[in-house]
C-alpha cells in the first residue's frame, strides 16, 4: 500500500474545513435552543393529567427536568414530549 504524503497546506485546509463544520453545528444548536417552548406547572399538570403534588414528586425525583427562575418553574416542552413517548404503553 503506497504511503500518502500530507503537506502542511493539506493540514491547514483540513483544519479550516473542520472548524467550519463545528461552527455550522454550533449555529444549528443555537437556533434550535432559541425555538424552545417553555411550559408552566399548570400547563404540564393539564397535559399529563396529574396533580400538583404528583408533578412536584416527578420534579423532585428527576423524572421531569425543570428550571426555576425567580420563583417560577418552567419545563421544556420537548422534554415533556420525550417523557410521554418514552413512557407510552401499547
């Protein structure tokens, strides 16, 4: 098998391409996070048909991730959808 010769120019070009791909992936991730929909506790309780106490238990044991900002609790709608899909019964 013949050996391939890699020059510094080849490495530099590879570096530029790699950095561009990383930048593109980070941009896509940032755009996706900006489009997040946040739900309040009452919305999650209505969606899951659960009581406030049950929601608090699910939050405390880590089943449902939440974010608390100045006393208000928010839930990522995509996470709630994922939980519903992961726990569905056939």
